[in-house]
C-alpha cells in the first residue's frame, strides 16, 4: 500500500505469539475490513498453535518477511519488552504503521528513539496502554474532567495476583505500565517527585513486589502496589476527590465503577471542624465491550483517518519516563539497603 493512501482493507501482521500476542491477533482478525495476513514468532510451536485460528495467515519466524511485504500496512509488536524498540524502529523504517505493546521501550533512551522515529515520518505509532481504552476508565476520566469528584486529592492502585513469574522484567515494568499510564491520563500531569521500594524473593534482582509513590505539580499524590506474589487477585484504582470518591474494580463482572458521595463537609456551627458525609453509592452503567477490541479498533481507525492515537508514542514515552524514575529510586533504595545490611553484619 502506497504511503498516505487509505487502504480499503487494512492488512496486519502480528510479531510475538506467546501469552499475549494471540489475543491481539484474535481481536484484529475480528474487526471489519481487517486481515491478519502474517503471524511471526521465533518459536515454531507458538506459531503452529495459531494456525487453526488464522488459516489464511502466512507464518514465519522472521519479521523480515513482514517488512518485505508491500501489501502489509501495519505490524503489531507483542514480543518481550527488550525487543520492542528495535522491532518497532525497523517497522517504521519499512514505512509501515506500528502498534507496540506496553511499555513502549525497556528504557527512556529507547522510548525517545522511537518518538524521534515516529516524528520523522507519517506512520501511526500506538502503544498498547490497554486500560486507557477500558470503558470504566474512560467514564472515570470524563467524571474527573467534568469536576464531578471535585478537586482530585490522590489516586492509588493495586495490581496483585499469584501471577506469571518473569525474569526479563520486574513487577514494576510488567504490571506498572497499566497503572502509571492511567494515573497520568486521569491526573493530566507528569509527576515532579517519585520514589519506590521493592523486594526480590523468587529471582535475585527481579522485584516481585513494588510500592511506588508519585507526587504531581498540583499536589495530587498517587500510590502503586504491584505484585505477582500475592494471595489476592486485585486490579483496582481508587480516586479520592474533595466532593466524591470513585473506585474502578476490574475484577468485578458488573459494577466495575463505583462512585461514593463521601467526604468531609465544613461544620458551620463549629468553626474549623468537619463533619463526615456518607451519601449515595452509585454504579454507572458501563459498556462491557472488550477493551482490547476497542483498542485494536482505535489503531485501525487511526490508520484510516491519519488521526493521532490517544496512546501515541509521546504518551508511551511519558509512561516509560515515570517507570524509569521509579526504577532508579528502587535501585537506590536497594543499594542503601545493601550498605545498611553490610553495616549491621560488619558492625
Ligand atoms: N496489555 C496487556 O494487558 C498485556 C498483557 C500481557 C503481556 N503484554 C505485553 O505483551 C508483550 C508480550 O508478552 P507475553 O506475556 O506474551 O510474552 P511471552 O514471552 O509469553 O511471548 C513473547 C513471544 O515473542 C516471541 N519473540 C521474541 N522475540 C521475537 C522476535 N524477535 N521475533 C518474533 N517473535 C519473537 C517469543 O518466541 C514468544 O513466543 C510484552 O510487551 C508484554 O508487556 C501486555
């Protein structure tokens, strides 16, 4: 497809068919006027497992085959994080649109390199900040933007599970992109102060649990609790405002968004004192459309319209910048802990 032309059918190839890539392939294939024409994975078993679901797609171990195909419009990168920047840069160099799974890169330098590549061409670059496409998160953001919660005081999230143990990234980089991208989107600012603590129990140097703190220019605070070593399966974000509070609980089948008319009102009978207000608890109706389907559709719509994706390369960069700052704080805390332990044992 010639650069700039609007394709009648959008042709997509998916690179990386491990745990997550098949979900992307399935959702893109289900969209009208989209053909998943290539599936690519270095692991032949992973590739073969997808053959029955995509009988007309070509299978390959090498992304080169996708990049050489003039009929291919876009590539979806769902390979492990260390490969994101290199693969996505090659896709852009081949003049194709690219969807990169979260996070945009493994380091700030990689994310910056991708932003530069995105800005020097006219191809769509979108990062898979899935939660930003969740109808409950969209509704929560609309409520915040309309001032329905009053002034936002703080936001905190928990993303816990006895989940997939990874060795190529820690809980911060594996689970944190969701909460960081949503916090940045809801608050609409970038933090001026971050700190993090974490512990590695299962594999040396790979934190299984991370506690992160961010403070924003307007004074809003945010806390993250991320762990794949936890008895509870929780995916929850709470926003505390001056007028109302709201919780997005992604583990609930229904009632994922709950709004609490709770807070403290000034007691006009006694100056300087407050009265607790505990009013209605409401649960707005939220569409149950799969967020991944909405995200995939948005990428294709952007290819067709030339519109900048809601989660473009710059939003990917902002999230990676926060993740890297949290990681630096984590590393500094770990080395302070190591010297303190040395002090105890040698002292
Ligand atoms: N949005 C979400 O909720 C969500 C959830 C899980 C994972 N992810 C993201 O998806 C990506 C993949 O995660 P995963 O859990 O599926 O990992 P995974 O390790 O299960 O699968 C990765 C696959 O990529 C293949 N691969 C690696 N390098 C390749 C290359 N150069 N060319 C072709 N194939 C290659 C591997 O063989 C493997 O099959 C990561 O970026 C992760 O952050 C997103």
